[in-house]
C-alpha cells in the first residue's frame, strides 16, 4: 500500500504540473494563485492517503476525502482535455495563424476547456451520487427448469462504503432492493473501504436485506485492504452466507441451483489460504440444473469456464467509472461491463457497480442494482 501511495502521489504531481503549465491565465498573480492551489490539492491528497494508510479515520479525514477526490476528478478531466488539445495541435502544426489570432484562440480554448470540464464534472458527480438505477438482465442459458426461470437474483457490488458513502446511502439501497422482492441477493465484493471498527455503523442497514433463498457474499480486493477476516465475520453477523471457494445448493420446487463463490482473484497476496479457485468451489458439488459462480474480478472467467459454470456474476471494474479510465479498465480485464458469452460456454455478467471509488464521478454508467433472470 505504501508503494501504491507513492505512485499515486507521483502521478497526481505530474498531472497537476501539466495542468498548471497548460492552463492559460491572464495575469501573473492569477497564475501564482492557481499554482498554489494545485500544490495544496496535491499536498492534501498525499496527506489523505497517508492518514488512511495509518488508520487515522474520522469526520475530518472524511471531509478531506471529499475535497481531495472532487478536485482530483476535475483536474484529471482537465488533464485529459489538454492532452487531446496538444495532440490535435501536434497533428496540425503546419497551420500557423498570426500571433494575434493565436493569442485569441488560446484564450478562447482555455475558457472553453475550463467551462466544459466544469460542466462535465458536475454531470459526472450527479450520476455518481444521485442513487442507483435498477437494471433488468436476462441470461439466455437455454435449458433452465421453470422454477429457476422465476427466480430474481439481485446483485449489488463495489459499494465502497467508506469516507464518502455512508449509512444514508446504504439505507436507500436496502429499501430499493427489498422492494424488488428478491429470491436471492448476491454481494460480489468491495463492500467497504475501511475497518469494521470505523464502518460498522454504516454497514448495519444491510442486516435488514431480505431474500427468500438467502443472501450471499464474496470478498473483493478492497476487503483485503481493510481487514478481510474481520469483515468476513461482520458480514456473517449481518446474515450473509460467505462463500470462500465454496458452494451451496438451492432447491426450488424440485429444480436445483448451485451457488458458488470464490475469494478475490489476488486474495492470496494478502492471506495465503485465500487462493482464489473456481475449481475448488466446484469440488464435491452435486448435480444441479444451473451452476452460478460469484467472482469479484472478471478475470476468473477463464477458470470458471474450465470448471463448468454456466454463469459468472462479477463486478470490480466500475465500467471504467468515467472517461478515459474505461479504456484502461478494458486493457486490464477481459470484460468490463454487461453480459457476454465466453468461449460459447459460460455467460458472464459484469456490473458497473453500485457505488464509486475515488473521485465521485461517473460518466456513461450509473450506479446499478441488477436483477438477473435465467431464461
């Protein structure tokens, strides 16, 4: 985590320097003020990461997180905007306007970029914090017994309860999900960002979630940053069945559904006994009409297919959360959003998540509660 903090701090510094260098400002005084503000934001962002790393979490650090992450979102979008403009200029450098026209164009473009990025940040903020939508997804597995076709499997994932997502948001989600009259509820990892001690009050509403055939939980990578073993016990106390490379058989009017779950794809880097294994999750499994795997990261799909699962339900990617990070997410994951058929064998659904992480910005993918039906 220390290396992550150092790398993130360095990237933040480079982005801040580039934005400060590129933004066109009319006077030396304003330029100095902007440079000073950029330095303060960078300094506070590094401080915020260090405080969380050393477990110093309170209302003040939560307020600091809001300030830092909102600025980080705005400046990252500004960074990308200036990068695109500079690439465009490099491609069209043969066109040389007069000095007067160049000055006018620079001022106009700068104002346009600041206004456009500010508006985009506002839209992204509203999408991120405005509440989760309910999305219906039908998975065409083929030969599904009638009782299983009637099931409503409700997924929420990547909630990231922590410095910015609190009890009020969780209570609203619980009300939404209970209104769906779910048969099964699955939470596919990254529930929290923080310790049980600091967030127990905020996760408490999840105890009120209701599902006819149970609610299931698997670990995501952020559970391992936050004390996975403590969180596993807490989630069990809240009434979830935790699947650690395990399975359970759910019988509905004679039809059989195998619900399996694995630990996070990289869990073994933190707890050696938590090596993620879809094949282990299938060991000793009885015959079932449908076999579902809960796996936080889409990367588990390769072994899930080999193990013989019909459907994998995942999260982790946030759908990229906002441009241009969706392109980076695509490079790191086989699928980042939506329903896909892998190798003509196993379906995978990747949710864009029910919360957000880092900057409270989402563009092109709203927070989602997913209702999955087998057809």
